[in-house]
């Protein structure tokens, strides 16, 4: 039986298109210090560290070594450190690693850190292209944008989703990001503005695509006893998991439906005893690197039926004032330090659950969902946090 | 240190050569393309005809040896037309497609050609999910995926 585990602190760095003011270890330290301070812990209180990033974006191989100052300073000196890389889900997987370390009973207080400097690569799409099979597919020039665009073209064709629907998603997320001091893009966007941005890969325009960001996030996971001693209001992990689909995109006939995410959601909701996610969740932080994906995620996560995702945004259900606010942070669409983005989702969900989300706080959050996708849209991670112990 | 000092940016670059084995299966597939034949592998257990061909079925975890020649025409399953220029990637616009060839159970990623792409509205009219496509071969074939130049709409 896994032990009860809670997140007792979540630290975020400031983000931008290039944090020229700090070195990589300083960037990591920013998030780690914020988490330690929030928990009122010293680095010697940490028992182990899980660290996540995707190597090539920073132009530095093995960034866990590059970051050894930050990680050692945060408690990893003479302690175990585990490095995790799973594409876009890296941050989500690293959060899961932190959770598993404590749930196993082997460690009591574990620091999970994720970071990325996408701002230090001059062409993120070229780096992403190296993730594509070199024998059959890489020459095509595919990357994250084109794969999301394939999903979009199918969703438009199958369900009648429109460019206006995508614009509504972007406008909502940009508006949310303006209240988040840790967001990268913090500017006004209207539907009209969005529809006039340049086409990147049909049907995705510039306003439908995430930026490249520098940023870091840190979480502290603690056993029940330690969590209760550290804070009156931790964010309890009541459901968590990861799913792996096959590699070949052409084997899937459901680019518009994301069935693997539906399957994972069913598993994780069962753990969390959630039967009606739209009503039972109070906030959701989804990995919406591209606007169309947020719509598909609404459907795959059971917020609505298949093909009805666009209706939720048209009716305002997922705005800050709606029944289930989605991405109060502005989401990945406004801030994307890729390897850290999955952890930022968990950090946001934790801050919302602990009532520490500042101007972007959703009132009375009892249950929050955090999601990430990675690889060739074949990996997903989910975590459900609760203000009440399971 | 003063606030006025400008931050210095140190340039970096990765330019690393690699060599990737195509393996026995993709090599055989590529030799077929050289002769204008498109080959796929059938799984003896789930009976799916897998494209692109691969050494084993990931679903059934059994080796694949049953080569079948598949059609040179198929159906457009999904597409996107890329209009943005990215360093080191193909010149835009290009239309990335997933085409399910006749006689196969999974789609091949390739390019669409002979279609107006420059104008977005005309592209949306011309490229339709479900449309029939056919392979257009290169004159000089070298034994690689690009021996098929692109797929084009069937007249």
C-alpha cells in the first residue's frame, strides 16, 4: 500500500523568452529557494532529489550535472538524485517521481525540480525535429507544432471546431496569464487580434502556439507525518499516473480524440474517487501547448462528450468565472520552459489547493487536476490534488 | 557589479554527425521503393498490415516476416500545411500528410504535392480529409523514403 503523500510547497521562477539576468543554476535556485521558503525548510531537511529536464534545448548535455550547484545546494549533496526525461511530460514525470519516492516509504521529504532554458536554443523546432524517427520521418520537417496541427485539422473535420473556437481558448488563457507574475506572455489578446496573427501550420496561428521560455519549478513532497508538521494546508495527492502510447502516429486513427488520455483519466479518477470531473474538480491545469489541445483535453478528461470541447469555451465554462476554471496560470500556451512545463502544472494545482495562488486564486479549491502530454503525443501524466487527506 | 553592466551572451553550437542503421526491415522496404513497389508487413497475430514496416508488432510483440505489396493509392487521413519558416527545416509552405495506403491498417507520414498551398483559402478547398491520393515517384531512386517524391490527389 502506498503511503499518504502531500505537496507541502511549490516554487516557481520568473519566466521570459531569455532570462539573461541569471545563469542556469541561478534559475533553478530561484524555484528551489521559493519552495524551501514556503515550506519553512532548510536544505538539510531534504532526503532525496528528483530532477527533470530535456537535454538538447539548453545546448548542454546532462543538465543535472550543470545544475549540480543548485541541486546540491538544495540538499542533494551526499543524497540520491534521480534525473527524469520524458519529453513534454518531463515535469509531470518528475513530479510523479517525487510522489513515488515518498509513497514508497523509502523517503520522507523529497524535492522535485524541473527546469528548461528553451530561450537558449535559437530554433526549438529544429531540436524537436530530432525527436522524430530518423529513418522514415525526420526529413518531413515535423515537430511539435505540426503534430498538434494534425490533431487540429482532424478535430475541425470531424467535429466542426473553428479557428474562432481556438481564438476563444487563447484569449481566455492570455487573460489569465496577465494575473500570473510567473507567466511569460502577459499581454491583452482579443479574438480579432488572434485571428489576425500569422498562420504557423494550418489551422494553428501564432496565437494558438506556446512561446519558448526559460523557467524552473520545484515541489516538495512529504509523508503524512512530516506534511502535517510542515503546514496546516498541504495539497494531498489523491490520484496520479502516467500512460504510454505506441510511437507511430500513423497507427492511431484518433488524433482528434486522444484516447490514451481518456484511459489514464479513468484510472486516475478511480483512485481519486471522482465520477463527474466537471463538477467535482474545482480547477484544472492542462498542458495546452497549442490551443486545439486544450479543447481535445476537455473531451479526453471527461469534462464533456467527445466533440463538445469547443462548446465549453463558447459557454465560458472554463473561464475564471466558469464552473471549472482551466489554466488560471495561462497554461503552457503563455509559458513554456518545456521540461519544466509539466511540473508548473502540478505547482499551479498545488498553489490553488493550498490557497496560495495570489491574484489568480480560484475560490475554495478542494480538488485540482494537473496534466501534461509528451513525446509524439503519446505520453500523458495526471495528478489530482486535494485539500483533504485521502 | 553594477546595474549598468550589460549581460554578455556566449554563443554555443551543436553540430554533431551521426549514422543511423535502418535495420533489415526498412532496408528491404527501401529497396522495394527503388523498384516502385511499396511493401508492408502483416502481423501474424493481429493481422494488421503495418506501414511503415517495422521488425515487430508493438501490440502483439511478435516478429514480422510476412511481406505484402500494398497499393500506391490511398486515403488522406490527416494533414497540416506549414507556413512558417524554421531554421534547418524545409522551406514553407509544405503540406504534411498521413496517408493510409490501400491494403494497409496504419498511415504513412509523407508530403502532399501538386496542390495550391500558398493561398490558405484555396488550400483549404483543395486538401480534404478522405480524398484519394497516389504516389509520385522520383526518376532517380536511391533506396530511401524520399524515392516517393510526394503524394498527389487522384484525378
